[in-house]
C-alpha cells in the first residue's frame, strides 16, 4: 500500500492554518541545518513550543531550557522524561504554562514482540530499543511494567511522535515513553493521523485503520493529527489487536493551530519528519506541513527534527529546521536537540568517592561511574548539599540514566530553578 498523499497546502495541525499567519510560517521557512540552541524570544516576547521532555531543572524540551519558576507545583509533579508536552513561555524562555500531551491511553490489544511492535487501543506503537535507531529518537522509556515486555490485559498511556512506517503501511506512534496504568482507562483516548477524511468520519493511520464515526467533527484536512475519546465498552479488538471501528465522544485537532499561535512571537515544534519532499521543499512534523528550502540540506524521512519560526505582530519571518544528526544518541557530545538528557538540582547524601554511584535527581534515577564524576563532586562530603548537573542517556527502556558527565558546585545560587 502506498502512503496516503497529502495534497492540501498546509496538510494539518497548523491547518486551521490556511490563514495569513500560518502562510508566513510555512512559506518563509528557510533551510535546515545544524547549530546550537535556538534563541529565546527576548525581553517582552512570548512563544509556544511543543516537543519531548528531555530534562529537568528548568523544564527542558527538545534540548531547550525553560525556567519553571512560574509553573504551579501540580504542573511540575505531573512531568516525566519522554512525555510530549506543549508550553507557553515569555521573555528569557520562562515557562508560563505547560500541558502533557498523551497520544494513546487504553488497553494493550497486542503484546509487544521482539522487534518492539505492539498495539494500544488498536493503534500501532513502536518501541525504540536501540540508541542507534534510524529515527535518532532516544530509547523508549517504560514505567511500571517490571521489565521490557508489555502484555495484553494491561492498560497503558503512550507518548511520542506519529510517523509513516512502510512495514506497516500506516502512520504509527514512535514512542518516547509508555507508562502502565493502575486502573483500566474509561473513556479510552485514541490518537493518530486521520486519513480518508469525510463529513461523518475518517480512518486512523491508514485506509484499513480504525474507522472513526462521530456526530460532530472539527474541520479536519487529510493527514490531520487527531485525538478522540471513546467508551471502553465500544472498543472491540480482533485477534490481531486491531480495532475495526469506534464511535467517538469527542474529536479534537491535536496539533498547533492558528488560535494557538496568535499573539506569539516564537513557535517551536519538534518530532519526526515525515512526508519530506526535497524538490517541493516541504516536510511534515507531528501533522504540520512546513516549507523548507527546496533541495537544501536533506532531511531523512522519519528522523527527529526541531523547527522554530520567529516574528512579531502576527507575521512570522524566516524560520529554521534543525535535524538531530548525531549517532549513537546520547553517548557523546550534544547537538542541542535533546538527544542528551540533562538534569539539574540540589542533592546531598551521596558518597561521591565510590567507584560507581547511584542517586535520584529530579525524580530520575542516575548511575555514574567514577570516571564520569568531576573532582568538584568527589571532593565534597556526603553530608554536603551540592548543586548537581548531570548529562547522560538511557541505555535501555528500564535502566537508570547513565551519566556521561556529573558536575557539582557548592554555590547553591546556581540553582535558580530549584
């Protein structure tokens, strides 16, 4: 089966989007290439960002730090590495609000296999099992399963990016995090890419995917990224874990739209590039079609990228797209896109002189060998409170974060967000 074609000028997401504001974002997107962190919005500016949570102390999304001082404690307590989030921010990248964006929440209808494929609520999900994955995504983080196997009879919530997969001939969720739920989900949350969109419904992921019918639908273009709720009793899976059809209680366009962008000076979105066309100069990121320089630096379809557009007064100027271009992910260096996890916070009670140290920082378990621990840490006593900065990666879905570098200071004024 061929990939469904995307024929609309702005295929989705920002498709509420076929408006002047978004025309500026899409038509003026200039080129793609490397570089460091994208600049902040500056004094008095504001922005909106969507991407993967890649660190703490500030909140770090796709490698960009946002001060968390203005966030409510309830907002902070819900945050976990690997979640997809959307936040608004002001001057100097100070986060003003944050929302966690689950893509699927419901029963596991097909258990995970040796290659990392499973179905949640009938939808295909792929686990990233290697730090050399072609997507340049980090390993999928698993929480609550007691291992790497995810079985039917369990309920889970999944986060990640939607991308076309030739082997399934469908749009699938490439997961960044999956959590086991303590109780069955009801209603069930479904998500995905809408195809064969009509007046009464659409299919999820492919022409043979779950048929969605609803009494009321938002205005959707072909290949929109959507989110919908269904009664658990109406979710019937076949022997292969697929769900033929559902009746939706509520269907929402799940991507950034014009109403999300109005009044902002900066827009950032990260995810997997799909439907890349170098000749036409277009790329789709989490359901949003953007224009890039025709035949510029090539993007690999399915690879992680991060885009930013800046402007003022409702008009956005030239933007940039930065691919994650380093392999293996997380093990050395950093290209600023969140491939390396970064944690910052105050810590005491650690014997820094041990040959191997395991500790918890910002709710994340970290393992560090002596060679990765700086002398600024090893010279301190275990009773001393230090401001600690960790950079590292996840070697497997359930293992502690493995530190590439651990640095410390006794100057707690460095901890501006702790």
